[in-house]
C-alpha cells in the first residue's frame, strides 16, 4: 500500500487534517491478486512520540485511479 495522492492541511502546530488516496494490491490465500484504491481522510495530532491518528475514515473506491 502506498499513497497515490496526499494533501495535509495544518490547523495548528499540533493538529492537521489530511485527505488522500491509497493504492495497492491485495493477495488472497489462493494467490489471486486484486488492485484496490482507498480514499481516506482524517485528523492527526502531534504527541511526544510523534504524529498519531486522532480520527479518520476510509472507503474502498470502485477501481484504482489512473493518472
């Protein structure tokens, strides 16, 4: 899985919103490969240990995007 597109919108020095599309290939136990594309958005927060997901949502798109 890797980001195809990613936009980050800083709100403060410790909080940001993000939006993007993640693409990848899933392989089932029989070896069948399926290309997937997931749209994601959410809010991240900076903690002492680094940036952490505060809340978010994702949904599988019909097919991977083609640029």
